[in-house]
C-alpha cells in the first residue's frame, strides 16, 4: 500500500475537506492504521489549527494510534500474552 495513493489531495489547487479526512481514515485496520495516520498528518499539515478538516484529522490520528496498539478488539497485546500473563 503506497502512502501516496491520491496525490491530487495534496495538490496546490485542492482544499482539504472533512470528507477527504473521513474517506481516508474511515475503514482503517490495525495493520494499516499507522500508514493512514502518516497520510493524514501530511494531508492536514499545511492547514491552520482551526480548520475543521485538521481538527477532525487530529481526532482520527489519535484513534488510529490507539487502533495500532490495541487492535480491533481493544484488548492490547496478543492472545498468547493474555493467556500466559
């Protein structure tokens, strides 16, 4: 999976929208969550702090980081670690 799948989102003529952020972050899995987090950071980096797309992206970035650590079940750690303690 490339981190540059849709370069048009980062072109000078495109204004990043909340829908762009939702589309990018929507169906994240633990395996790809950090890749998507990186894409979101690059996408909203030039936006001002009060931009709605940036604010949503910051929430999604936090969610993606948690997903990467805890997985889909939110349990953290592997099944083996839970069994063996």
